[in-house]
């Protein structure tokens, strides 16, 4: 590649990534040379400004058509734009959580590292959303994963944090190996790493042994990514990591990292395995359609395990870990249904989950810092001490439970409609989703009972930092707005992303 060709690329479509990369580099240099006496919160606010700048640049690019550069390894299509929007909004809110986080167990010393490692993880997730090639997908996945491992164990003096990082690294390493092994089969059979070229080559696959190998590849890629998504039975690392990691890291893993996991799952499954025939017979159904029943079973098991085990949790972060596992099960219903609304449903539900979950974690961070305990009982009497906080937490919990009038209800309704709109309809899967949602009321409403109907262990007002106030306010507003007027989000989605028509082009 000569200089003329290098300059001919439309690098402007990578502006958000360049901004995040530049800010992460700047923060690492500032952290290295700043005196130890200077408060590292300054780096957090610079990082927050960088994320907002990247978000602004992305919004300015929304009107552009689909573009690809670097031999189609970087795609700027509607799918990339829509999901980068979620990633950057989630990252901005997590950055505000991190600037307000105070701990007594060693994180203060490494706070500067937290901010630029977090931006590195965000950059990896953004690269995944725009990847049109297995290599760039994998590089983005590893950039996200390795940064996440370090963030989970960043409280070096905390035993729980060390344990969570170790479990995360071991499970992450296993999942990476399995995913890469599955990818190697696809590359071996097609001779290319470009996703669209793979799809074109696999359409005409007729050799039974090759189709069998593609089935193995689908199995390994799906299992490997299931570790990342924390779906049952590959979920065992999640509760320990959520509990041991600092609260901003837990919030990041539950929202931004999970969104990135579904991004890579959709990119690979929808492009590669939807093009692969399931047998050597002419006009056979695609391989991904053939295995929908197996994905449906995995979705059902994930919903059941996440919601049932959450009933026994007393630690609020472990409770939300199992809640997150259950939410992954709901999103797997979308993958198992493969309706024409798949992109719309995923985007809206992940967006609703972003606001209701990050808002809840902002309040969890505030309460656990004040009390020094993560037990659910610490929320007792919150309505008397801080009525506004209690009402905000109630809104987030009602949304997570799927109560009408909240964004979570609209998100679940979209999943139901998508699962019933296909032929044959997924009646059993929808029934399991409804039943497990009812089960979730018991542990979600248990938190509400503590806040509104139990006496406080100690009196005293709760001081709300400005950054946490912003997060809670934005999340309450979005959760209620998209629950009462979801058309705003869907009109924006349909008006800005052209029904995702360029996903397969």
C-alpha cells in the first residue's frame, strides 16, 4: 500500500475511534507525568469529555451512507452507527460513575489507570461493531477482554477483586480459545477472513463433510461467545466478577461489555452462518435457521437459571449479576426467533437496559459506599432518608421487571411480538419468558420492600454527588420517556438507519 492509496481512504468515518484512541493515549501520558498529589478525578472528566466528543462526531456522521475502508475490514454501516451510539452513551454514563467512585481499598492509587483502560475497552467494542473481517473482530474482542480483566482486578489489595480477576481471565481465555478454533474452521473452508466474502463462498457449499465442519464451527463460536455474554451454563464467572469488581467496572461489564458481546454474535451469526446451507440438498434451509431450536433451549435455560438463582441472593451486586444473566436470556430469544425486527428489537432493548441498569448501579454505588456493605438490607428505609433516590431506584427496578409505563416493558413486548410473528411461532419460549419474568418480580420487589416498608438501620441524609445525580437523572428520564413514548426511539431508528438494509452489502 503506497502513500497515495493510504491517503485516498475516507478516514473521517473513523473519527470517533480516533478521538477515543487519542484521549486514552493522552490520559496515560498525563497519569505517568502528573505529580502523585494531583487528584486523578481530573483524568476522569477529560475522559468523559473525550467520550462526548466521540459521540458528537458519530452523530454528525449519521447522515452518511454506508462506507468501508481498508479492504472492507472496517465498515461504517447502519448497524455500526446504531450500536456505537449505545456504546458511547453507556460509556459516558459509566465514566461519570467512575469519577464519583470513592473506595478505601486501594483503587484511589490506580484511578488514573482505570480511566484509560476503560477507554481502551470501549475502543475494542467500537472496533467490533464496525468490523467486516474476522481478524479485526478478534482484535477488537481481545482489546475489550484484556482491558476488562485488568479492570476487574484493579483493586490490587482486595482479595475479592483478585479472585474475580483470576476467574475472569481463566474463563475468558477458555472462551477465546474456543471461539478462535471455530473461526479457524470457517477460514479454512473459505480461504478468506472477510465476512461478506465468506458468506458468498458458503452459499454454494455442497460437500457434506464441509457442511459438518461448519456445524462444528457454529457450535464452537456460539459457545465461546456465550461465555462472554454470561449465558447459562457458561455463566458461573459472572456473579463472582460482578461482586469482586469495583461498582463502575461491574456497571461497565453488565451494559457496555454485554452490548459488545451481542454485536459480535450478530455480526458473525447473521453474515456467516445465515449463508451456510444445512445440508447438501438443493434449497436447504440455512444452518442458523436449522439450529434455532437449540438456541431457544439455551435462551430458556438462561432465563430460568438467572431468575431462579437470583431469588436466593443477599448481596445486591450478585443479585444484579443473575439479573444480567436473565436479561441475556431475553436477548437470546431475539436470536432464537430471527424475525424481521431483530435489529430493531435488539437495539431498543439494549438501549433500555443501558439506562435502567446504569441508573440502578449509580444508586447501588452510592449506598454501598456510604454503608460499607453490599447487603440488600442496606437499602432498608431509603425512602425515609432519600425519597427521590428511592423513587428513582423503584423506576429502574420496575423497568427491569418489565412493568408497563417503562422502557423495559416496551423492550420485552417487542421481544414477545418478534417471537410470535415468525412461522412457526415460539409459543413455548414466550411462555417461559413470561413465567420467568413473573419469578423476577419476587427478587426485584424484595428490594422495593426494603426501601419503602422496612425501617432504616440508621438515620441521616445521603449526600448525592453531582456526577451521580446527572447519571440518575438522565437514566430516569430516558427510562420513563421510552416507556411512555417509545415511538420517539423507533422513529429515530427508522429515520436514521434505513432499516439496516446495508448490513449484508
